[in-house]
C-alpha cells in the first residue's frame, strides 16, 4: 500500500473531493481530534459530536490550508475554537471524564473483583479532578505530552511557546498532580 503525505492527500481532496483521501486523513487524525475534544468537553458523546463538527469544518476549509503548520496543529486549533464557540452558544453536558472507555472496560474484564473495580474507578475520578484543577496552560501541555505523546517541538509549534517553557509547565503539572493525588 502506497503511503502518501498529508500534502498529497490534501491536494487530492481539494482538487477532486476524493472520498478516499478524506477517509485516510480522518483515520489518521480521528483519535487525536477526539482526545483533544474529550479533554475540553469531559463527555464522550460531546467529544464525538465535536470531532465530527471539526472534520466537517476542516474539509470545508481545507482549500485555505497554507502548510505554515502541520495538519495536526491546524486540526488542534479548529478543535479548540469549535469547542469555545459551541460552549458560548450552548451549555455542553459536563459529565465526568473517564480515562477511556476501552481502558476502563479492559480493567473491569481483567479483574472482576468489585473492590478493585471501585478502587480503579475512584482513582480515575481523583486523577480527572486533579487534572481539571491544574492551570489551563499546564493542563494543556501535560495532556498533549502525556496523552497524545507529542514531542516538545511539536507542542511548541502548536502553542507558540518555547520548549523550555513547555518543559517547565510539564514539570509543574506533574508535581502538582502528584501532590494532589497523595
């Protein structure tokens, strides 16, 4: 199977409205967009809706993409802006965020001990509460680095901060999380 670059896929979509190119781009970035949306909405249903809206907006405006940043960076900005716009228009349902439904389900399947299941659920709740208490910049840097496994250089390009500043934010986020979870 031929591996094509984002630029090639974007060009193909812009010139021919290729469903195949769109499908490849969605598959490549679906998890990233969903995880960013989930961190903002704290609800799987709302994150799914937001991710769909992001891809609709992205494909409607793909012809304006100027390649000054990566497609991932562009999608991140669309996701955050779409969330902020939707938040101001309507009150998004703020149900408690779970680490991930698949991870939770796997733990529950592996360990059918109700006490262990309860402890794991409590730990996730405490972690998510602690994460939400971090200052916004630290939470954002921590999430991009830890959950999305992005390199500092990528985060720097995405957020417009220095690598040194990002490392300091990440360090302080970890320190605060550890303190809150003691």
